[in-house]
C-alpha cells in the first residue's frame, strides 16, 4: 500500500474532492461495520440464549420405587400423572393371593384415640367424621367397662355391597370392601344396610376441599373426598400395596391392633411390630367376631377384654411416662 | 397468704410433673457404644434408613420441620437430641414411648447405629467413642450361615462357620434365631437354639407351616449376638410349607357380587317371572285374535 501511495496520491486528492465518491466509500465502510456489528451482536445474543437454555447441573436426590437413593439433574425431572385407569382398575381388583385380616385386642385399648387421628389425617376427615369409632362398652352392671374400636368389618358376605344400586361399593379379591366416590350417587342404602354402622356420609363439603382441588382421585385412599357421597374404612388399601401396616394399626401406642394376611396365617402388631401366628393368637385368647349370628362373616376379629388391670379413664397409662 | 399457698402448690406440681416427662434411660443402656466407627458410608446408609423410618415425624435434620405432635418430636440436629449419649438414642429408638414407636423388631442393631451415625453428622462437636473390641477369639470374622432342610424329621439344620487363622471352621455355642418372612414382619420359629461343637443348630418346623401356592416359605436365620457375629444371616426360600391356595374372595356367585356373578337362583327366578308376565300378555293377545277371527267368520 505504502509503495503505491506516491503514485496514487493525486488520484486520492481527486477522489476526495469528488463528493459522490467519498459518500459512497463512507456508506460502503458504514455498511461493512454495521453488518459486522449486527452479526457480532447476534452472535453474542445467540450465545447468551444458548447459555440460558443449557442444563444447569443442579442435582436433586430422589428415592426410587425399589428404595435406591439416586441423584437426578433438576431440569431433567418430569412430573407424570398417575395412570388413572390402571390405578382405578388395580383398586377394583385388589392384591392377588391375599386375604387381609385385622385382630383387635380389647384388653389393651385405653381410648388413646391415636388410631382415629391417624385415620382422619390420612383420609382428610374432620375430627367428628369417623371411619373407626371407639365405643365405651359394659356388658352388665357388675362387669368392668372397656373400650371397643370398631372399624368396618370388611365382611365376606357384605350386606352393604348387595344393596348398592350403582356398583359403587364392591368387594375385592383380597377381602377389602371399598367405595368409589366417583360412582356413588349418595342414596345411603349401604349406610342403612350395614349392621355395624361402619359407614359415614359427607353431609358438608369435605375438610380439605380447597387443598385437594385438582388432585387425582385415589380409590384406595378415598381422597379427595366428595360431598354427598358415602365414605368408610378402607383397611388403608394404599398402604398395604406398599407393604406397610394401615394408618390406624401403626399409630396405636398400646399394641391394640394386629394386621396380616390370613393366607400366610400371620398377623403383625402395629406397636411392637412383632409377628404372631393368627390361628394360635385367636385360639389362645378366644378370638371372636362381632355379631356372628348375622352371617356377615367379618374379617375383623376381637380378643376379649380380659385382665384389664387399669382404670377405664386412664388413657395414657401405657405410654411408659 | 392463701394466694402464695396456691402459687407454691402450682410450682410444686410442676416440680413433680417435670421428672415424670423426662425419658429416663437405664444406666447400662445409656453407656452402650457403637461396635463400629461412624464413617461416610455409615452416614449414607443411615440417611436412607432415616428417610424411610424417622423422617415422617422427625423431619429433615436441622430444617426444623418436625410433625406437630404432642409431645413434639425433637429435631435430630437440635441440642435436645444431640444431648443424649449414643446409647440413650439407641435405647429410645429401640424401645419407643407413647407416639414414638419401638424399632427393636423392625431395625437391626447395626441399622440403628447407622441412623445414629447419620444424626451425629449434624453435630460438629461430636467425637465418637467406639465400643472396645471383644477379646480375641470372642468375635468372629466372615461368619456364614447355611440352611439345610431335613425332610424325614421336619428339621431345619443351620450350620455356622467363621474364618479363624485363615481357615473356615465351625462355630460352637452361637445362639441363633430362625424366622419365617411374612408380609409385614418376621415370624419366629421355635425358640433360640445354640450350635453344638460341629457348629450346627436344629430347628423343628411345625407340620402345618403355610407356604405359598407351591408351598414355598422364605426363611431367615440370624445370630442373636450382633457384636460378636456381625450381621451374619441366611435368607433362603425353600419348599417346606403346606401349599396354600385359597380362591379370591370375590369369586363366588352372591347377591353382593358384580352383575356377571349373579347367583343362579336369582337368574332363574328373574327369567321365570319375566317369561310369565310376557307369556300372559301374549296369551291375552292370542285370545283377542281368536275372538276377532270368530267374529269375522260369524259376520260372513
């Protein structure tokens, strides 16, 4: 360039004098610079966008279904909806090869009411809405009073199911009597038919109607509850599927409840988690059914209130305080 | 005068009440120590166990998100929990009180110690004291249990062996427990048995032991003394039970069952009644037709 400078100088002067030519070069240069700036800006912007969209590796600990603790990048988590039809069908079918059975030891019940609270918490019920009732019993004037928790008996010959006109309440292969609140029309035939008064009716909007809005209905938990339908004890069918004891059974502080599978001839105490042979437990303690003369064949056994060496009003005596 | 009397009575009641709420741990339990040193691996295992068994009430340690129960479950990172000795935490978790469940039948001693190691991870000032190693010869390494089914006399034979001087040798005098695994817990079979000089203990199996539909039973054999034998156990399935098959409870035809399981007597009665009503209507129609025909014949 420098070599050419001397030779081209007169031309340059000429050109600089020429207004049109200098404007053209100016615009030419301006165009190049402008295009470069635009391209650069676009590149920076694209880079910024890419940085934003890039996964940020923020890990979340997740417990898998088979109890393994794994880490997953936060942005990789996808919320999935439960397969509603499948969940509903497995709720109707029940668990194959099981026959759930509950044993209630009346000798140990002190009306601590923990079972009731756990049940109401799980099924979103008000403090005066019961799936389990605890009744104060006295056989005669001269015998000692005792408390009797009374959940649904999950009869093998359920009169409540027979009267349902819409197939909303049903018995499953594992013996649990459930109710589908989405089918129930609120006729309350089942409430009238049940000899154990185990069913309740939602006269008012359920307790957590706002919080449960949009939640998928779980037939094995009866949540969200629905106004104008019947609700009842479910033997905590959702917990059994996970291999856990029902809410009431594991909440009892006094070892009243035993729960297990009749096919395995074993029941586990909810408080001590000790496992016993069902047939032996019933034989040794003289287990019995409630109102067997009705032919309802309940799945709940009672052990008689023997050797109760504490006051009936002493609710906390066994809490080892 | 009378007021101050009431005041002292009130204070007096509190003084009497206060120790009643304290959870007193027997001295020999309170001084118990973990048989192994707490490390990152025990803390990791403890975290998993904590989340499964404790978190639902005690919340996340240090986050103060415990469930509002009466009495309030303490946060594991709090001074109230950390003020306990290792042995005291172990005792309270194992025994339980009131709403705190007992874990002695659900968690093994080693798993409970792992949870304690996880809890201690939230205490910077904690220095662990490890239980003294048992005298040489009193603890065993690489303990193995094996189960053999002796069908002719209904006995399960459990053989215990351990490494000693780099040679696998039978262990005599080991106390063993045998369980059958059930859906919610382990059912003990018979009493605790002690191994003989050949390292063998025998458990009599009841003849009516129910198995699944093929008679398969899951057996679990464990050493009672975890400090000497570690977590040695044998977990096997064997076809030693009585096959149990009971049909599903909603299989029979009954009034309460679904439409396609209607009882035959109901189907019969229903169809007879329907046929009778329709039959009567058809009969009347037929008679009317006969009358009409005879009338038209008469007219012609």
